[in-house]
């Protein structure tokens, strides 16, 4: 099983890498088109609200509740029962998200006023910033239906992941990025407000992603006619697991929306700076953290159904080692090289040197929380796979309250950077609470192998930080041409990674550390 787990992780990571590279290309196009102006703030705002609900209905709470139950049904090897379950879940989820999407389109001005209160107040007072509220209301009508398409795409992906077909779901986001890039390049020049072209790219991208996955479901024999199944026993079980999971996932998303709410009162550009820095953080988080979490949840669910606690703990241990080996050096690199990386990737067109500098401050703050974000991704499945969705919810509520307190503490002196600091601190608290509970109930505790491994990684990160500091050009970097900047950043990253790997090897790290000991 350890070989399969590693192979699945690699497959998902490769597909996610393709998606993230195209995602960066998309962000480069968007940054060049809009930079950190008012229209950019509004587009990121209008895209964030349906994405908040997407994480609840699609890959978040729904997947955490659905996959363990689907694994249980699939374990019985009754294909007719499995198809009936998929039909009823898809019909029930589809009906709910259709209604929610319709309400979202109709109530878009209310949503824009609720989450962009600063803009709404300016609109009521006939101030210049009130245009953002009007634009956000109109744009939400285009982006909100994305929720329905992506929720069904998430359902399809969860089914395929349970069948160990990880590559399809991991590749699917590539299509969204292609659609947004296409609309930005070809449709935006034809529109008075280019941001609307990006919104239509999101809408079409949702349809394309769902259409892409349907043939794979058909080939697996699970493309069935949706049925309403609110009272079906298995659907009821998913509902019961999903309700607390909704609160758990919504905690993190509500924190992001609360950040947006506060940012609407801050200077123009705050939402954009947070977005660009978050996008760079999402690259390693998606490539490593989410990829490993994607393959670990079905595996842990099988371990739980098979009543194999040793395999369960071994696979948890493997996931912690993997996110640490990849996440800690990525966090150090992003924290120390925030501005040069943002400059090389984004600085062109409307994205200026000032934009890069402002975004680098929040990226550094986010980077300190990267490892904890990844740990949350792999520790939470330790509860969800055992069909315990209440414990993560309880901890999530603690973290939501703490995040709001941290926001109030840090946003006043540090503005938008304070919001990033608060997010990182609440992630650290969440990871600590999740691990503490798993340890307390005896489900999982760090093995001696993993503790020593973490020590080796920490030492290698210190050496890597020294290399980055050695290559640091300070202000001279901005006097270089773009090609020279790219070369310098590449050389620095290459040398840092080389030293990191070399130190790990010298300290005794071996391939066996990257294999799961669980069955």
C-alpha cells in the first residue's frame, strides 16, 4: 500500500503542478490586465464569494462527509447499491446548489453590501469608491452560477478519487485556467470593463470542468440519472456528517470573507495584494498539501473500515513527513524571497514594482503559516475518515474566534498585512488542536522516525536560509533586466534546493522516510 500511496501522491502532484503552473499563467495575465486597481479588487471579491460556497458544497465539507460513506458502500462490492447511492446524492446535491445559485444571482446586491460593506457605505454616500459596489453587484450575477457547476464537478471528482482515479480530478482545474486566460486575451479587449471578461471566463470554466469529468464517470459505470434522495439512509448519513463539517470548513472560509470585509475599509489595492500573495502561497499548498490530503482521505477511510489502526497511524505519519519535507522549505523560500518572486512572475503591464512590494509583505506573513495550513490538510482527515466531523468543527470555531481577535489586534497597526498575520496564527492554532486531540485519544502520535525527520528538515531549512541570504542582492536586484532577474531567482532557488537536499542526505535521510509504513 505504501507504494500505491506514494504513486497516487505523485500523480496528483504532477497534475496539480500542471494546474498550478497554468493558474500562475492566468494570474500573470490578470495582473498585467488589471494590476491592483479598483476593478481588480472587485473581480477578486466577486470570485471569492462563490468559491467560499464551492469549498462548502464541493471539495470541502461535502467531500469530507461523502468519501467515507462512499468508501463504506463501495467496500460491500454491490454495484447496483453503489449506483443508487450516487444517483441520489447527485440529485440531492444538484437540486440544492441550483437553488442556492439562483438565490445568489438574484440577491447579488445584498451579498455585495454584506461582504463589501466599506464599498456599500461609500455608495450610499455618493463617494467615488461606491462604483466598486455597483460593479461587484453586477459581476456576482455572472460568477455565482459557477457554484452549481463546480459542486457537481467536486462530486464527480470525489467518486473518481474513491475509485483511485486521482489524475482526472487533479487535472480538471487546468480547464478553468485555460478558460479565464482565453477570455482575458480575446474577450477583454472588446469590453469597456475588462473585468467582466474574466467573470465570464469563470462561468464558462465551470461548465467545461463538469463536461470534462462526465466521460470518466461513464467509463467507471457511475454516470447515472440523478434522483432526489433526501431521506435515503446513506444520504441521511452524509447529511449528518456534512452538517458539522459545513461549520468546520466554513470557519476557514468565513475567516477569509471576514478578511475581505475588513479589507473593503482599507486602501484600494488591499484585496488585490492579499490575492496575489495568497495565489503564490496556494502553489505549494495545492501542489503538496492538498495533493497529499486528497490521496490520504480515501486511504484512511479504508484503514478505518478494515479496522486496521496500525496502518491508519502509519499512513498519518507518512503524510506528516511528506508535507514537512515539502512545506517547510517552501515556507522559508517564500518568506525570504517574496518580493523577487512576485517581481519576476507578475511585474508587467498594470502590475508595477510598487504592487510587487506591497504584495510581498502579506506573502511573507502568509508564508509563516504555510506548514500549518498543510498540517491541517492532512490531520483533519484523521477525524473525517473515522466519520468524526464534530471535533474539527469545535476546533474550527475556536480558531475562527481567535482569527477575528488576531485581525483586530494586527489589522489596526499593520493593515492588510495584519490580516495575513492573523490567518497564519489561526492556522497554527488549528494544527496544534487537531494533533493534540489525535494524540490524546490515541489515534495518532508522531513516531520517533518522524520526530527525527522533522529535526533533519529544520536543520536543512536553516542551511537553505543561509544560502538565500548569501545570494540576496538587496536593492541591486531591481536594477537588473527581467532576464537577469529571472536568472538570479532561478540560481538562488536552485542553490537553496541543492543545499537543502544535500544537508538532508548528510544527516541520514533515506528513501525509506518517504514510504508509508501503513498498509
